[in-house]
């Protein structure tokens, strides 16, 4: 693979540890070795830019997964992340519609043509990235996988991140947005500060009012630990012999599409230098009431001689928009397709989850993060 699979493999290893794997450590050791390799590849491939090839979120997730498995990480790997946090390099220009900043697309690409049947960040602090980095730092200290001097620096970094969460909490109680809030709350849990900070209680109250927003398995995996007063760090100390096998597969029915049609204005903008013009598409699109944004893109009519085309890639958070009208978001250029409402506000949901209303305007904008 051209791009490191840091995030995907880190999530898999976290899930594997949480599900109490068989006693044979062979397969886990193999995966851990690959994750260490991906962490090095992630950084070395983009050394001249001063940031990982994928994202600081995935890089942090990789460090966290190795720590949860009790594996030591080279100090240089940790220092890279620590220096980035100390210099506030996690910040980006906007956030993607999956609530994780511009999440690096994983998985097979799908091409869609308008009219055909399609397969089914908030501004401010990058709360999700800072939260995962803080969890990684806290884990390294708790598991005593670093020397005392570095442990002191990690503690200071976690305190700073926690203080920024308190300062950045919005009036409605969210830290970042609805999707990053559970990760931020995990930092308070992991550092035993959830009872002493009113910010945690306010965040929990806000989260309980918006649980309907967590429609994908990956998003639910971020919220469920918090609802049980746990963090990802608790995976490291799980006693698997005491865990009953009570998991039952659950088939989730898709939300019904309502009767009648609605009209949604679809706009495609490209303000970056590579585009021939700023406004690439602006047409009303008729779709059934209750249709998702993905349905809307699939139904978009042609404007000019070419059909409306777009591409997605499957990710743990659902389909990720990677190309529109033949213009691909280039990760090496830090570009991504941002999903916005008519007033320029982030939709904060993915193309498969967001359901526009009649008369609404949806903007697809090629942005830099």
C-alpha cells in the first residue's frame, strides 16, 4: 500500500485486545510488528513536511494501540508526537464531516455517476486529535513504558490538553463537536478527573441529548466507553476470564425514505489553485424525502456535457468523499472535500449519515487542512 495503514491497524488491535483474543500470541505479535513499521513509514515518508503521511490522529492512535498491548515504543516515536503537541501542530483549517478532522480515507474506492443507483471540524481546537494523543501519553505513563523524565513531560502535556478542553467547551456542553466530545471525555476518565471537573458533567449531559447522531459502529465505539465510565486505557487491564461471551450480532435497518420528493441545492466549489474556476456546479437536485447526502450525489443531474461524478472510499466511519467531478483530494497536499451547509458551517456528519431537508443548500468544497 502507498499509504501507511496506521489508523486501521491501530483500531483493529484495540478491538482485538478488547474482545479477549485466544491465548496464542503469534497473530498479535505479527500485527504489532506491522503497526510499528507503519508508524515509522508514516513519519519517514513525509519527513520534509514535518507531519505524518496520514494524520496526527492516526499516528496518536498507533502509539495508543501499542501501549494498550504493553509494547514499548521508541522514544523518538513518542517525542515526535510530544513536540507536535507542544507546538500546537494538531490544529487544522476545518473538520471533515465524520467528526475527526480530514480522516484519511481507507478501503476500496467506489466511483459514482449522477443518476445511477449508488451503493449504500469544527473550527477551534482539534479536540479529537488532542484527545487521542492525551490518551496515548497517559497510557505510556500509567503502564510505565517510558523513563521518568519523559513521563513528566507527558503528564504536563496531558494537563495542558485537559485545560484546553475546559476552556474550549461550548455553551451547549460539547468539546469540539458531538463526535469528538466522547474522546475528550475519555481523557478526564483516564486521568481520574471526571468527578472534579464540571466540564465533564456538562459534556455528558450534552452527549446524552445527541446519542442519535452516533449511527456508525466506529462512532458508537467512541461513545460507549464513556457511557460506562471507561476509557480506551481500561482495555489494557481487562480480565478476560471474567468477561462472559454475551455479544449478539445486531442487524440495523436503514432509516426509511419518506413519501414524496424534495429539492436540495447542490454546490461544488474549488477555491484551490489547481481548479480552473471557483464554482464548478450549482443545480437543484430532486430526491425522495429523507434521502441521505450520498443519495443526493447519486441523483445529481449533469451540468454541461459530462455526468455528475464522484468517488468515495470505505472507512470505519462510513463512506469518505475523495473525488468530485474528477477532482481528487490529494492527501500529500493536505486537501479534502469539506461538507458544508448553505451558511458555510460544517455538516459534522458523513455523506451516508447526513439527511438534508427540503430547500436546503449543501456545499462540497475542496479545502486545505
